[in-house]
C-alpha cells in the first residue's frame, strides 16, 4: 500500500517515463495505490492556475484518480498532522502544511509509504517511508 503524492500523479498525467516506470514497478510488486484529498486539491488547483485546457486536463485527472483509492483527511489524520508539526517545530524543522496533512493522512490510515519525486519534506516526518523515482 502506497500513497501517490502530487508529483508522481502530475508526472503520470504528463506521460513522463520515470513516473510510468515507478508505477509499473509498484504494480509488479502488487502495491495498492492511494492518494489523499490534499493531493486532489493540489492537482485541481494546479490545473486551474496553469492550464489553458482545463476541461481536458480535469478529465484526464479524473480518469487517473479512478485507478487509486482516495483517503479522507479525518479528525485523526488532522490530529496526527498537528502532532507531527508541533514535534518537528520544537526541533526547528518546518514542513509545508499540505505535506503534513498528507503525511498525517498516511499515518492515520496505516499507509506510511509515500511515492514522490521530491521526498525532502516527507523524509523529515517520523514514521513515513519515502520512495522516489
């Protein structure tokens, strides 16, 4: 079970080979794919901010999201994210709120592996395993 972060979902939508190879590798291992509501927000926001083909890209996103299970940001996920943020903050480590909510959702759902192109922020979060491509 893995969470696909926004970076790999974007790269899959763009047809980038490294992302396609990573997905194929995970599929061959029998991985179950998840993403979070936060990732959906980031993807939709990016389409509306940057695309001149909004409807086409939203349709492609919706097709891709049909291949993954969506995890909700629940009370426990938000609580976990807040706890992690506070613990890291005391150590002088800051992580973007979106990444904290994604990690909190991952931990709350016992899916601690996050697949991303940029694992710097997630690597700082205790209990999260990062897989890059």
